[in-house]
């Protein structure tokens, strides 16, 4: 009986983290299907390095965005679901990276700083995505 309650307690304490990772995985899949990587699976001749770099940048952004927004949600008592947070982060990632030029992507990867035009537009992306995914 004690062994069962410990196992059950362990599983229930780990369930929120498991759900978070599942949501993060689903957000990554969304980026994959939205990106050129899905095009590659359908037609390998059409994939470009630029599309791959954009997809990788979006995925990296999402991986850093999710824990940040989770922390803010907890700190301010917003009670956002993992799905909402994943959708929001995916929306912002797509808005930031989809129309970046090759030069901008390469500069971003070298410096890990967004181009000035994207940094200025980021509050607008955040606002638009939060209205769509967090409310």
C-alpha cells in the first residue's frame, strides 16, 4: 500500500512537467510543419539553408520562451495553460523569424541579437499574439 501511494504521489507531482514537455513538443511540431522542413519532407529539392535556419531559430526561441512565460504566469497568478503558452510562443517565433532575410538570420545566429527592425516590432508581435493565444 505504501509503495503504491509513493508511486502515485510521484506520478502526480511529475504530471505537470510531463504536460509541459508534451505541449513544448507539440509547439515544436507546429513549427516543423509550418517551416520549410515540412516542405523538405514533401519535396527535398525545394528546401533551402535559409528555411532550415529559420525553423531552427523559431524552435530555439520557443524553447527559451516557454519557461519564461511560465515563470511570469506563475509570478503574476495568470493561470495560463501549457497549451496557451506554447501557442503564444509559437506565434511570436513565427512573427519574428518568418520574414527575416538570409543576412538577418546569419547576423542573428552570429550575435544572438535580433535585427533592429525586429526588436522594434517585438512588442507589437507580443501584443498581437497575447490577444490571440492568451485571452
